[in-house]
């Protein structure tokens, strides 16, 4: 039997990937031109946009409004070229009205650039032309978002715009002084708290560069390297293909930042292997979707969320990465524990070693691709260089390092292809950041964020646990059907302040809402990552979503752990305390896995499962007494299970 590698993928997989991306990730539903001039025009436009961001990251960006307005114009321009008006609109050509929309997008940036000084000086008292251009920009941003991501963000933005106009007539805590359209446009268009705010700034700098970094890495074979390395390490172990899915999806998800794209990229390879090993369709899909969502929680890149969080909190990127590491590893440990226990319970074996690639061979062939990642981490954490400067040199390093071996060497055309793909991938994220700027602008102008925080606290009656539960529900509702970055931006604006007002450190509060904004991708009724995985596995979508929640249960509890025990985020703690709470957290996560699967050495009865889950909850806080009780419960469960397991084995031995 030939060795199993990523090259074994069925020729029809690419078509299946495209179909699922189009169905569950609307950002991938772009035009496919049939005229060579249009194909070349879009190709060179995307390369030009990438080069602008790449070169200015090295030599320096233009002034704030100039850079951000140009970035938004580029993204809107590409939206109207790439995304059709509707399902029935032309997909092979560009209709006249989309050319008009694209030119209007550019005209807004031209207006800002030509009259830049006067434009800035009019902040607070816009003239009629400012209002007209601002209105055009808002309409274009909303229409672009509708085409790319559908109606959720658009409807939410329209609700907030309406709130800004009529909020003076609302009762109670939602009433504000009231604003006319001119005031709203001033804040959303001219001010740097609206469309040209923090979210677009991050998209125009960090996100663009790191998505380019990801596309360059993928072009030189990083995806195959992660899959083959995961196969070599874990493929032969009990339930090996599921562990391969967890490891490979985690690494790739951290780089590409899209749960759905990650599911269809790695899932086309890992899901068939899991089913072949003996995992059910729903479990195989759930493993892939849970691991793919978790990639956005995993340093070093975290799907670009780390850079937005750092910008919003005003802290160094390295601080976010270091704080996120232990919770992310606990999340993946929770999935791996359940995978292992499920394999033990059903006696699912791994892939024979002779059919797997060898670690040494994989490292010799593509191990050098780890050098750019190590270089990036050094630049970000130890060199003192800025994130943008580090990203620039990481892209350069990837290109240079890839040239050292024939199997990863990129031609000049492939480098240009990577830049073009990078731009196309950024468009959906950048437009989402722009439309979120409308929401954030209204929130900051009206004080809605503070009112929302007060409402959550009042409903929670200042009880931290109840407030956390309400915040969790709020985040998951707000994150339904949204891409990860806008989901985090919205929840961080509306929900995180409630936790901060109760004395939770801002970093812990933002990490809490980020986790639950991500989990909206796997939680029914709107579980895009789980549904995409079900499309690959052939399983029931809702059952796959519910199984994903079950697999990610540790991830639902880990945020509560680091709220009650901020040492897990390495906030204001000593090495001794950090190690102690990490150990108890690991034990707690393992107990959650036992309780969920109902298995350790043999099947567990309901009483033992309840005791295991109770012990895990006792290990949430840093309370020594509670830790002692939780550990005692673990000892009782292990001893009982070991004894029960021996009896099962004895009964299974045929009598002479």
C-alpha cells in the first residue's frame, strides 16, 4: 500500500471544496471571468493592491485618513468586480452598474486625498459635500458587505444607524441625546471612530500582511507539510486520523483565520481517513470543525485576532500571544482527550506505520518551512521590531527559505499568484471591518456600549457567574453567521465592558468574549463550520453541530477558568502559581473529557460522570481547598475505574 500523504487527495476534492466554500462561506462566491482581458485586469489589480500594502509596510504608510480611505476604496473596488449583485446577476462579465459602483468607491478616496487638509479641519462641522460623500461611502460599504457575507451585518448596521437617529425617543437606558444624519456621517466618515477607525486600520496593516504571509506559506507547501507531519507523529496511534485532524487543523487555522476554509481544506483529507478508521460521520465532521475553529484561538497568529485585540487594548502583540497560549492548549487538549477516549471505547486503531510518512523524511523535505515561523516569532517577541515590520520580513524570509529546496521552490509567477490570492482573501475581511466600523461608530457616539454593559450587569444582579453566563449568550448570538473578526469586534465593543466594570482585567474580558464569538461557528442553529464539515462527511448537519459542541466542551469552560483564575493568562502571577494552576487546569480538562465520553478504563456510570464533571468545575478557581476536593474525586474515579476495568478484562477472557 502506498504511503498516505496529502497527495492522495481525490481529483474531485477541489470541486467539492469550492462547492462547500460557496455554500457555507459566502466570501468565496466570486465571479469567474471568461474573457482573458478581464482575468488579467483583476489579476494585475490584485497584485498592485498587494504590492501597495507590502511596500508601504516597509517604507511607511501615508497619513491616517489617506491610507485608510485608499485601503477601503481598493477593497470596495475589488468587491464590485468580484462579487455579483445577486445569484442571477452576470458571473462571467462585469455589468455597467458594478463598474459605476467601483468608480464611486474610488471617488470617495479621491475626495479625501484632494481636499485632505480642509477635510480634516472640517471634522465636527461637515459641509454638504462631506455629507454626500459620507452617505455614498456608507451605502457602498453596506452593499459590499451584503454581497460578501449576506444580510446579518447589514441588518445589524442599519439597526444601529436607525438607533442613532431615533434613540432620543427610546425609553430607559437606551435613550440618548439624539443625532441627525449630518452628525452621524461626521462621526462615521470624517472621525476615526467610524469606518476609518481601528478595525479598518488593523485590516489595512496587520491583517493584510498576515493573510499575505499565509498565502505565501501555503503556496510553497506549508499545508502539505503540516498534514504530513501530523500523520507521521500521530497517524499510527489509537484513533490516529482524528488526532491528525486536530493537529493539522490547529496549525493551519492559526495562519488562515477562517474556520470554514480550514474545514474544507484539511477536512477533505482527514474526514475520509477518520471514517475509514471507524469514527462515525458526525464525530469525524465534529473533530474537524472543532479543531478548525480553535485555530483562531491558537498563537502565534490566531487568525489575525491577536493584532486587533492588541490594538483595542493598547498592549503589545507579544502580551496577547503569551496570555493566549495556555487556554488554547487546554482547548486542544480537551478535544484530544475525547478523541483518545472515544478510540479506546470503540477500540479504533490507527493507520499502520508502514503506510505513513516518516518524521525524518517529512522534516528533510519540508522542515525548513518552519524557519520563517521561528523567524516571525523572534521578530515579534524578542527583536523589538513592530508587528508590521516583522510581517514584512517574515514574507521575505518565506520566499527566500522556500528557494532552498526544489520541492518548495516558488517561481516568480507563483509568488505573484500568492500576492493575488492574498488580496482576494483580504477583501471579505476588510469589508467586514469597514461595516463593523459603522456599528462601532454609532456605539461610541451614543454611549450604547456603556448602556449595554449596565444592562448585562443589572440582569446579572452584579453576580459574576450570572453576568458571565449572560455575556456568553450575548456573544454567541451576536456572533451567529458572522466571520470571526467582525464577530469579535462587535462582542468586544458591546459585551466586554460589562466584565471590565465588574473588575475583570481587560485582557481577560476580551479573551472571554473572543472565545464565545468564535464558538458561534460550531453551535447550532447557525454553525457554519460544523455544517461545512457535515457536507464533507455526509453526516447530519445538526447532529454534527451538537457533537462539535460536545467535543469543544472544555473550550466552553476554559474561559470561565481564566476569568476566575487569571494566572492561566499569566496576568500578575508568579511562575510557581502559573505552573500550579496550569496543572490543575489540565487535570480538570481531562476530567471533562471523561465525563463527556463516559469512559476511562471502561464505561463509566452516570454517577461517576457527574463526579468527574463536578471535580472539573471545582478545579476552575485557584482555591486550594476546592482543588484538593477535585483531586480527591479524580483519585476515587481512577481507582474505581481501574478496578472495574480489570473485572471487565477478566470476564472477557475465555474460561478453560
